[in-house]
């Protein structure tokens, strides 16, 4: 069979439903053929016209050839699938629940686990050592109890790769081998994985020669180092490498979701290598970091805690530079139209306004505009300030009588800007309410005149000098466009479901009202609605 006629296995990832499966396609097949195979294999049978396949961040077209997408046979054949909600023939598949990384794993139903499985084989044991020895089990593999059979195959493949010899297989020959394999198959099936038949195949016959590996330690972790790079692997070592390619993928992906063995100890000793960050910085020629010391509480108050190190706070350059750039732009624009040399008083006012805007930006960055919380005298605040188990240092008696005072509202630096903000908000809503009423009521209003368009354009150009006002208007336009898009989707859904008898009467009446409203609108309003439906959002133009 030639390379062009070869059949490749393509792995399909469906992340929205935590599913993955494989389909087969020829190298001369098109993506349309792959979609047809997905319809047959994928749970829910999504239609081909509702599928979108993604490869390396881009959508692949239906006429693309599989052999042109993956020109190298050794490259991983992976496609990500996105299905439109209306394309599911038998309904979308149920999403598989994944346990939270921070929460302890709780199995839905207790799984029957066989006896102790020899999960791994140390590298230093002789070839003739019995694999079923309990002392040879690696404690770091114990959390993968439901994947114990895969861990055993993984360790056995490493031993074969290093020594080039077979080991006795007491797991498959014993009584518990089938139970451990069934537990691993069930674990993979719950996450949408198919059991790899490669793990059930026997190793080839032994031959002389092959690759030679030796164990090496780097940063406290064990690695395998190849001592004869120019040698060719034997068939048994080639099979071991294929097994490792499968087991590495399974353990690295599903290892966190495996149920812990109830017979294994709760505490597992791990060799964690601690590194000093300052040593790495010193090697790179960078200054060392000074960490703030945590003050310790001493019963003897005479022992003064050491002074804290200077805290290195990050400077928010973007929060400072952006307002300054906008102020500079507005200042240049004002000085362009009004010469400062001819009008010194106007130049003085502009400079004062610049200083005020700059100080406002600095106050915003430093946090002076935030309302400061003042402690209130009361039982609830005192209880919150002193939790149970921590005695108060100096309890104070509440005053006998306090005059009734109205609660004081928190005031910030922006309290005196409410009038200006209201004025700018009114400018940002220029013509929006009138246009919304025309769209919602469908009144027969004539098209705006040229003078009206010119005045609106000039006002909007001037409003762009104040970014907050323009952001407010852009958000209002986005809400209006979203409402129009929702209305259009409702009308299209009503047209597509005209033949259905089980549709609710309320939905049908609402669809008819929307259709009559759309037909009653003037022609120029219909043109605006059409532009909204055929273009992007207002903030993406």
C-alpha cells in the first residue's frame, strides 16, 4: 500500500462535552469525508453541515485534503470539533463531570478493586527479580489506583526499553489481572477514551543489540540517558516505545482524575526539590529580592520584632500614562485652535485645567478616590474585629447616651463631579432615545435631514475627546444592536418552526407581533436594521 492510499487515525476532541474519539480517513480524503465519519462515530450524531473543525487555531474547509493538512505521517493528527446546538440529531451527549483539583475525589459508586498490584518496577532491580514483590511498588504511583494496570504496563515498558529483555507477567497470568484491566477500561470509558489495543499485544521475540540507556538524576529527578545514539532499536524496544507513547498520554491526562486506592496509605512521601530564587537571579546577574518579614507574636513584649523590609510595589504605568496621553491630546487640540501667545488668560486657564486633570489621574492611581471605612462603635463591629478565641487588648465601655445621628454617606473625591457627569451622560445619549422609540414603535417618521446629520456628526466628533462619554454611547449602541439581533433570531426561529404543532401559542403570537413591527418600520429604519444584522458589533468596527 502506498503512502497516498494509507489510512490515518484522526483524533477528534470535543471540549464542550469533554469527549474525544478517533475516526479513520484516507490521506486523499477531504474534510467533508471526515465530517461524515464523525456523524457516524460521535455520540449524538451531529450533522455534517453543523460541524466546524479547528486545526492549529484555524477553521479547516470542507474541500481541504487530509494529506495536505498533515504532510508528515509522524505528526499528531488532532482536530477540535465545534457543533452548532441545532445540528445534534439525537441530542448532545452528556458532559462528563470532572472533579475539582482542590476538592478531594469522591467516586459516584464504590469500584471493586482487586489485591495489591505491582504498579512499577525500579530501574535498579536485576532482570531475574520477581515483579510481584511488594517492596518493588513505587509509592508515587499509588494515587492512580484505577489506572494501576496502565501504570504497570508503563513501568514494564521502561524496564524492557532499558534492559532489552522480557519480564514475567504475573498480573495477566494471575487472578487479579482481568479485574485491574477492567477497572482501567472503565476509567478510560468514563472520560470518552477508547481502550488502546496496543497494551494487550505481546512483545516480539528478543534479539541482540539495540539501544542502551542508563539512569541519571537531574535536579533530584530520575531520567533515562541514551548512551549509544547511533544504534538502532530492537523490535522489542520499538514495541516498548509505542507502549510508552500511549501510557504517557493516558497518565498525564487522566492521572488527576483516577480514584485513590482505599488500601493505600493516605500520606505519600515525595521528594520535593527546593530552589532558592535569589540564587537563580544571581546567576542571571540580577539583584536579589528582599522579601518582607512576617512579624512574630511574642508573649514578651520587650522583644521587639525585626524591622520589615522595604516593600517593592509595582508601578501601574498604564494607569498613569493613558490619562496623561489623553490630557496631552486635548491640550494640543485646544492650543491649535486658540493661540496661547495671543490670549495669555486663556493659556493660564488651560494650564490650570491640565494640572487639575493630571492630579486627578494621580489620585486615582494612588487610591485617594476610594471611600475610607471608619470604625463604628457597636457590638457587631466589635465582634467582627475580635473573633472568638482572641481577647481584646483594652475593652472600652460604651457611652451611656449618644445623640441620634443620621448615617453619614461615604464621600470621595468624585462627589463634586456629579453635575458634570450628568451633563456628559446626557450628551452621550444624544438622539438615542428618539431613535429607540422610532425602532420600537415603528412610527412613520421621515428620514433625518442633511443638517441634522451634520450637527450630530460634529457633536459626536467633539464627544470623542472625552473617552468615558464615548464608551457610554458605544455601550448603549451595543445594547440596541443586541436587541435587534435577538428580535431577528426570534423571527427566523418562528419561520423555521411554522410546521411544528407543539409550539406554544405565546411564542407564535410574539413572533407575529415582531413581524408586524418589522413591516411597519420606515424604509430608512429597515436599512439601519439590515446594516446591524450584516455587520459586526459597534465596538469592533
